[in-house]
C-alpha cells in the first residue's frame, strides 16, 4: 500500500482527522519557513498577540495566530534573497475600507504587545469551528481587521470543505470544489491576493509577505499536505470505502473514486 497522498491536491478524507492534520500542518509550515527566513526573523507557533488602542485600554484583544513570523527588536533589518522557486501569483481584488465598529475603534494608535519581538505576519489555517456560527465568522473577520490595523500582514488558508467562505470573494463561481488562500499586506489592507485552489489541481506555492520592502518568502502548500499525509500514516487509518464528510458532489466523488482505484486503495 502506497504511503503517499493519492490526490494531486488536498485529500478530501483528511478533514475527518482535522485536529491532528491541523497540528501537523502548522509544525511543518513553521519548519519550512524557518529554513527560508533571513537571520533575525523567526516563525513561531502560538505566539500570543495583544492588540490595543492607547485610548481604549480596556478594549484589549488577544489572539493566537497559527503561525507568526517575528522579527526581534534587537536584530538588524535583513532582506530576503530571491529563492528562484516558482511561486503562484494570486488574483488581486480591492475591498472596501476596513469596517471598524465605534465601540472598538482602534485606528488612531495600535500597539502590538510582545515581550521580545514585533510580529510581521500572521499565518492562519481556518478550522471548521471558525465557520460554525455567525458569531465565530464575525470573530474571524474582526481578527483579520485587528491584525491589519496593528500593522500585521495576514495569510489565511482555507482547506475546509463546507460552510461559508471567510475570505474575500474572487467574484466568480465554480462547478467544482475549490479551496482558497488569501494574502493581505498590512500596508495595503484593502487589496487582497486570492488563490483559488480547485480540488483536482495541486495546491500552489503561495507568497508569504514579510516587511514592506523585503522580498516575499514562499510556502509550498502541496508539499506540506503531502508530508502531513505521509508522516501521519493516514494510509493506515483512512477508510476510503466510506464517503468523506461533508460529501463530495457526484462528479467529484466519481473522479475521487477512480483515483483511489488506480492507487489500489479501494
């Protein structure tokens, strides 16, 4: 039995083991980033951020991004050399001005509280729980807004099928299942770089923004998913005779079944 992910992109059955997959994805993404980042920048998991306004000290929020890229205050600035990797280019869309509720006004002055480091970029992998209700969906939107108002670029990756999209829309519909990713730079918070990631295609290598003026680094989403599959030994635990949840559309299920037959998994 093959140890490799039988799908060219995201494996639809992995959503049934989301907590384990999510944890592994973050660890491998952190390791890849740390291998690529210049001296003085670091990728960390569960770096707690507190974002507050000096005029609203009681309205402090704390967030734990899945992966954050940080630059130590006592380190000199360093630029990132071009890696030569073929990075996919996102579709750029313009969004309205950030909508800040009056009771949580944070536009005048944002302080990013951290004992040793200034956070540059937050990387988030969306979970099913983020889509559960209007409250959790609104909380996600507030978190993105507060990151950007705090001068932190945001990378959002959605590999979840089902539920509403939490990312800005590409303004186009597809008859096939797609995943998505969004890159929003703090310096251009109304412009979103969107990746549409159809189920039948490999996941792209996406841009990861650093400081304004630095070259972007990159993250190979497909390589990380494949590593999660292989090291998680999912070939031993996934039951491909049972449809994935949520179910695939009939056309996609027929395609997936054929792939699994070719890999001798059903």
